């Protein structure tokens, strides 16, 4: 019977050691909780970045491009040289701003023609 008590005490000691090991593992469980929190945050981030609604760009009326301000949509610009004798020479050249196209990509919608608003934009209104 005395031997049995020794075995029991050894078992208790082993259980105690296991308990200590498990207790030391507690901080790791906290890290797991942190990861869960980060995942939740990422889900919220994804929701906030989702497009809530889109509407036609008012600046370009949905076309995605606007008339060049420098050449007013003509694609041409002019320069003039006046000589001492009074004669005038007019140079016509392609507009530098739009490369002679006359139109530029809409700066507001970046050429898309539509403006999209995310859930974050809606919440921040
Ligand atoms: Zn131009
Ligand atoms: Zn636009």
C-alpha cells in the first residue's frame, strides 16, 4: 500500500508540472485572441472599402473627359510674333496641355465617368 502512495504522489507531481506548463501557455492564448481581433478589423476594413453607391461625374457629365482649358477644346494654341516693321506672324501649334487632342482625362473621376463612394465615405459624411 505504501508503494501505491508513492505512485500517487508521483502522478500528482506530474499533474502539477503539466499545470505549470499549461499556465505558462496562457500568454499564447492571448496572442490567438489578438489575431482574432485583427481578422475582425480586416473584415471591417473590407466592409468600409466596399462601394456603397456610384453616381455620374458632374464635372464631365459621365463622359470621362473634359475640354482642355488651355485651348478650349480646339487642340490648337497660337503664338504671335510682332516684328519691328509692324508685320505680325502667327504661329499655330498643337496645345501643349492636351497634346493637340483638345480634351483631357477628367481630373475628378480620373476618366471613369462615374464617382464611386465606399461605405467609409458614407459613414464619414
Ligand atoms: Zn489643349
Ligand atoms: Zn469626370
